[in-house]
C-alpha cells in the first residue's frame, strides 16, 4: 500500500536507445496521403474509446425514466441538473470532493519535498549509509501494495488514525518511485553546480534548495502529476480507512453507493462518475504533454 | 565509502570538516523520507511476512503479543481453499487473455500512429490515452450500465447489426470476458505510449535499407521493427501482467465477484478475508500474490539479460 502512490505502478522503462530523426523518411511513408482507410479505422476506434465518457456525461443530465428506456437515448430529452443538485445536497459529494483534494494535495506535496531531498542526497552527496538506503528503497520499488496492506492497517489502527484524514494520506507521503525519478534526473545535472555553490560559500542545504531544486522543474512536474493522479484514483486504502461518510474520498463514495442502496439510482451514479473523472481529465488536458512524456520515460501510469 | 571522491571535476581539495558537513546535510535531507519509509513501507513488509505465519485476527489488534505462530498453516489453508483456487484461476484467466489482448491493441495503435498517418497523430494519441487516467471505480460504474442486458448501449449497438448480445455481467461465461474488455479499453493507452517511444528509437535508415532490398511492409515490421522492439515489448508485457495480477476494482464495482464467483480475483478474495478479520490468512494470501509477481519480474530480468 505505502509503496505505490499510483496504483498498479511499474518500474522504469528501458530508455529508447537512439532518437533517430525521422522527419521526411519519404521512402517508408510514401503512400501516406492515400491511407484514408487507416484514418477511418482510427476514427472509429477513437469514437469507441471516447463514447463511454460522452455517454456518461450526457447520461448525468438525464432523468431516471429516460435512463431506463429501451433502446437507450443518446442526447438527453429533458436535460436537467437534478442529479448534480442531489449529489451535492443529499449525498454530501462536496465533502468527498474536498477530502479527495486535500489528500491528493498533501500526498503530492510530501512526495515532491521528501523524494527530491533524498534523491538529491543519493545522486550528489557522499554519506555513511548511502548504499544501504539506496538498496532498501529500490528493493521495495516492485513490492505490490497488497503485501503491506494488512500490517499497514494494523499500524494505522493502533495509532488511532482509522477514520481520520491523516490516516488517509500518511502512508503515501513518500514513494520509492519518486526517489528513483528524482535521483535519475539529478544525476543528469552538472556536478559543477555543487562546487560552484560551495566556492561561493553557500551552505549544503542552501545549495539544494536554491540551486538544485529550481532546476528540477521537469522532474518535479512529472512526479507531481503522476502522484496527484494516483492519489485521486486510489481506492483500496481509503476504502478501509474511511469508515464514516465524512471521511470518504470520491472513489470510495462512488463505489459504496454503486454497490449499496443507491445502486439502482442510475442518474446519480453517472453524475458521481462524472464528478470523479472530469476534474482529472481537465488536469490531463492541460498537462497532457508532460503526462505522456512521463509515461514514455518511466512506464508509470 | 566516504573516502571515495566521486567528483568529475577533479582537483577538489576537501578537508575533513567539509566532508562532515556534507554528510550531515545529506542525512538531514534523507531523514524525513527514511522515517516515513521505515514506518509505512519497510516495517509493514516485514510485519506482513510475520503475520502470514500467525493466526492474527482482527480482535488481536489491541494485543499484538497474544497471537500464535502457526507455521505455514495459512499458506496451506489458502492453497486448499476452493474459492482461493477459483480466484487464482480467474486471475490467471484475466492475465493470460487480458495481457496479450491489451498488447496487441496497443501495438496496432502505436504502429498505426507511428507509420500509418501523417496528420492528427497527437489527437489520436490523446484520445486513446484518456481512459488510462480515469478512476477505475468511475469507469466501472459507467461500464456496468454500458454492458447491461437488455437496454445497455453495447447490446443495443450489437442489435443494429443483427447480433443478440449476451447478458454480459450476468452470465458466468461472459462476466470475465466483459471485465477483460473493459480492462483492455482502459489500459492499452499506457502500452501504446511506451511502444510509440520504442518505435521512435528504431532508426529510419534501417527501414529504408530494408525497403531498398525489396522487403515489404510486413517483412520490415517482422524483421526490422520487432527485434529492436523486443526489450520494450518484454517490459510492457511484464508491467501489464503485474498490474493485471492485482485487479480488484473491476469485480468489486461491477460484479462483486459474481456470478457464481466467476470474477472473484486474488486481490478481492484477500480483501474479503481481511474484511472477515482473518489478518494472518490475508497476509499469507498477499504474499502468495507477491511471489507470483516476483517470479514474473525475475523472468523479465532474465530474458532482458539474455539479449544484452
């Protein structure tokens, strides 16, 4: 559980060996203009991939009766915001939304600060115990969350943190993956920076916070986005820790409503799914380049 | 270790006190991480192994020293439990069908985007990747409606072309294919992005040379692209398998493991045992999942090393 900030995390991908320039490889892509059929296939595939989202958003504006209609409608006949008003007035989704945001922000901040600090120490500094830390942290990179799940629950329970917000975020404040990412990035920075800082008389910590950290923008952005996403979608841990409604995160609330007594209230569930998905989609569309670069270089989703 | 100079600039005269300063600063930077890591990762990993050989139950929470060591009984109990076996079978089904399907779809999409088209590449890439970032719980809720029978969008669409769709989630022989279909839809984007990066590393000159030698598109793909893509392929295979080995949210939301336990997964059954308060047994089950994951990972490293 504590291992992965993003569920189903994976290890670093083998880096592409050579980035061959491939613009104007005329011979290979000679018939590109005439491949209309491929565009057709891709467009059909794209529609199929996107359709569930479109149907979800449109469905969230429909009434119960219309959602049960056979055959199903595509566009809402009488669009209304009733499902959303119910969601936020009757079901307290505002609270769940706030919880999700608070947990994701704290988890992201923790990972950015703590992982970059250790990543820098491992990449550029010499100290006793460095090797031990490195081996221990990297050794847990591949351990799945399910392994630590039960003892983690016992630990958090004994600390009296079940059904509290800190109980939701504490186990995720650091991640081996974050250290790996930051260390790799900082290894690529010139060591001269360190020496220059020392010559100028800057203290060791000052060198990190004032010289190194500002240069880590791209790595911090990648780590931040992936961590936020992982936390926002995280399900198993909040499912067991959040026991009263006030502590639910969005996925927990949605899952419990969809399997509990509201399981037949289709409009409400579709509106709930929309509230879970749309904010992260917006974040994704804004930062999509960074997202996709992050995936391509790390293999993490 | 502390005496080794790792600097590349050379000519760095550093006295003991500056080295001590460096060591102290490093530890100040490392300590917050290390404390959290010890508490929430390292300790639970060890504790989990210990719990798996004890009869820890939920009521032992307050009295951690009252538990009994029972050796490998939990493991034996898990392995002889018919539902655990069924969960293992279901998980194997999910991985062995879902992983190749995800890879084939992802590779087809990646090749089409890499070589096939000249325009709108970014839009397709973005669209295909979109499901990956969404909450599995939320998409499972949506897919439950899409797969409904009758009246679901999928069976309605099949009806247009004259096919009577099955009762996807209600029929034990269709429930798992339904979950695999959804998992493929949600996950192929990641594999596609990694494949695209791999394909871009294949030098265009090789393709041109092969084309001059008269190799057709399929032959070039088979004999030029595929061998160079092998490490990437292997990596994606293993990471996808590891992810699928832990599938949990899909059956939790869509089928509750049913009908007739046809979709109960290892993670979900472990979670259920945890829910019943059987902490020792649940730990043993989680370690069994971990062992399978470790084996899959080891095979990957083995295969990768053979190549390079």
